C-alpha cells in the first residue's frame, strides 16, 4: 500500500487519522510540527502527506512548499478547523 505522513500538533487528531489510514493497510508516519515532518521527508519518500494548516512555529502551507521541493511526486492534503477563504486560496 501507500506510505503516508500525517502532520498535526494535536496528538489525538493525528493519532486518529493515522490509525484509520493504517487500518486500510497503509504505512503511516506521524509528525507534530513542520521541523519534524521535514526531517522525516528527507529520510523517507511519501506517497501522501496530510498536514494541518495551523502548526506551531512554521505553518502547514510552508510545509507544503518544502514537501513539493523535496518530493515533487508526493500528493498533499491540507486540513484545518480554522480555515479562511484566503488560506484556501494560498
């Protein structure tokens, strides 16, 4: 199956997403912030990265830019509970 990375600073949400995707047979890694996610993305190729927009330090939008640079073939899904139209456009 696919290799996935879930990035969210809220452990409960991160764990729930990872568990659900893992039940589908996917290999799922987890990161709590952009820095941790980038270390993982430099060490492993991902088919899909799921990230929250609001993360401590750097934003999920910044993570998307870096993932695109490191892994241009990886798909990215951005999630948020506090989105705005401007965030969606960005």
